[in-house]
């Protein structure tokens, strides 16, 4: 894999030398390249990318002969939309800044002369933003590939039966449950996330079907960790329809209660708890060290909540039909 490139563009040699000296001496995970015009920058960017490098960030002066800075950034944005763009300006050129913001997703504009530390930190933060956006894009692709791999199998089977249509779309209540689950999952330690993630995927895969509603919970888990290998692990487990064997998890009584409560949101969002899911949920409670009577109460409460949602929907439909 190539390097992450920070490309500096200015028609003045002294400015380029300053940028190269101030940015190139830091071991911040990027390589500095320079160009003296917009045309040279476009050619250089293409050559670097063809060599396997990534264009992470561009610093361009606004006032240059030929292509101005905003025009260069817009041209580069069309080819490398993920690259972070910074515009340098020695004048109050609001029109050019506005154009770059609107058409090149400008990250920041900085006045010349700049503060050295401010420039370095801005570039470093910009490179970190590029890395983060890149990781998120990879995770989106993982999820997309997972959806595509399920499209011809169990993922579409659940939508074929009109009586099960409710399973495969998230109601407003379902969206709310996913939101709460996501907030809870992000608050856990790495060890706790591993256990809860495995338990969630186990509940999803017990019936060898993955519905669109269940995919929302998978996305919460996948997107939580920016490490590609971790995200890929979760996706592979779902693709393989793996039902993980859970180990014991020693934690506080309050957290044991919260974990069981959050796992039940998967059923509430789906408006259903199947027998095989119920058995796995029961085993999860045992692995948390809960008494049988407590687990049974959780299951009862979950079923009551699901029934309540069904009754509310039934009443709402009756009222709607009468109005029409």
C-alpha cells in the first residue's frame, strides 16, 4: 500500500518551501508533495494515485495564474472526493471561498501568513478526518456486501410472506429501540462489546434468517469499531449465519440487567420473539449469572411489550379505516 499524500499547491517557490518544511518534517503518517500550478497538481495527483498512493489532503493558494485555488480544488474534488481540501488566501476573496465550500466540500480556509502550529494541527486533523472517512466508507461497503450476499437467500425470504412483512421494516418504535441499543453499545468496554456483539448476532442468526430490521442492529455493531478486521469479523459471522457459543461474563448486577434489557430490544424492534431466539436469550441470561426466574420475567415482559405494540397498531388501523 502507498503513502497518504498531502499535496501543496502555490505558484511561489518561497511559499512552497515553507509549506514543505513546516509539514514535511513531522512523522504524522503522510508524505508531502508540491506543485506550482493547478495543471501540475492535477497531473501529479493522477500519477501518485496510479502509483498506489492516496490523496489525503490538498492545500492550495487562492491567487495563482491560470487556475485559481478554488478551481483546482473543485477539479480535484471531482476525481478524489474523499481528499480533504484547505484553501490559503492572502485577500478577502469571499466568492472563491464560498465556491470551494459549495463545490469542493472545503474543510477550512486559512489566511496568509498563517500560524505555523495552526497550519500543522489543521493538516494533521484533516489527515485524521480522511482516515476516519475512509474507514467508515470501508464499513459501509462491508455492510452493503453483506446485504447483497443475503439478497438471494434468507434476507429476501422474510419479505416474500406478506404475513411477515412487519419483521422486515423498522417501525418508529423499532428505530427508537435501535437508537437506544446503539447508545448502550458505545458505552461498553471492549470486553463487554465483544460479549454483547456475539450475543446479538447469535440472536439474529438462530433462525438462519437475517431481516432488514435485524440488519440495523448489525450496522450498530459493525460501525462501532473503526478497525477493519473487527468490522469484518462481525460481517463474516452474519454471512456464515454463525450462532456463537457465549462464555460467562462477570459484571455488575446493574449492567447484567441493562444487557438483558438491551438484547430484548431486538425482539421489540422486530415485533416478535421466536422459540429458537427465546432459547438463546435464556442461555445468554444464564451466562450472565442470572437466576432462571429473573430470565423468565425478562421474557414475559418482552412478550407483553410486543403484544402491546401489536394492540396499538391494531387500534390505529381500526381508527384509520373508519376515517377513510
